[in-house]
C-alpha cells in the first residue's frame, strides 16, 4: 500500500462516487493461504492478540482522517497527470475542510495550488512519503494559493486552520 492505493481511493471517490470506503483489504493476518494477497497492508494481525502498524497505514490515514461523515467532496482538477487532488469541504460539520495532494511521480514536483471558497487564513499540513510517516509540516499561510514542493510518491493533507 502506498501512494497508488490513495490514487485508487481518488478514483472511487471522484469517478465511482462512493460515499464511504470500507478498509477490508488493509487488514491482513499471517495465515493467508498462498501468502498475503495485498502486500503493503496497513495492519498486520499476528494471530496471538497482537497487531502491527505497517507503512500502508500512514498512507491510508491521509485520506481517512481528512474525509469524515457529513463532509462534502469538493471539486478538484490538476493539469499534471502525476499530481492528483482530493478535497473535502466542512459542510456544516465540526471537521476542518481538507485538501490532499498526491505526487505519483518518481521525483519531487513543485505544485501551485489555487484554492477557492475556503474560509481559512492558513493550512496545517501532514505528509506521508517513502521515508516519512504522517509527518507534521506545520502551517502554511493561505491567500488565494499556495506553492508546495511535493516529494516523490508522497501524499500530503492540508487542513483548514
């Protein structure tokens, strides 16, 4: 599980118009016949009341923390096929609006993000990348846009603050 799983979630949300993601495939046990059918899992259960968090958990967390019950899926678009955007609007919930930036490329990408309709003066960022696990990036001042250098194969979530 990595940035490409999150890209699959993007497709489920924006193309298939799902209203919920059930994470059955991200929990694996040690007893799968023929080996693990979903390498890159988020949780691994050892069969003895124990479990471990795997790297995939931190990629999955980027989306499941951002999109909460009652929020609305907001429109996004990218002119770069290796940059994917997912956005959730607060929609009268207590949850902050969120923007998720996926960099599918094998190299860092400078991303200029124009944001419309967000009532916030700054964004708080968190990133998961091959060498990072939900790393806090601090706050970014928000005017009409932000410029962000997205690491290769990373998922970054910005929350309205």
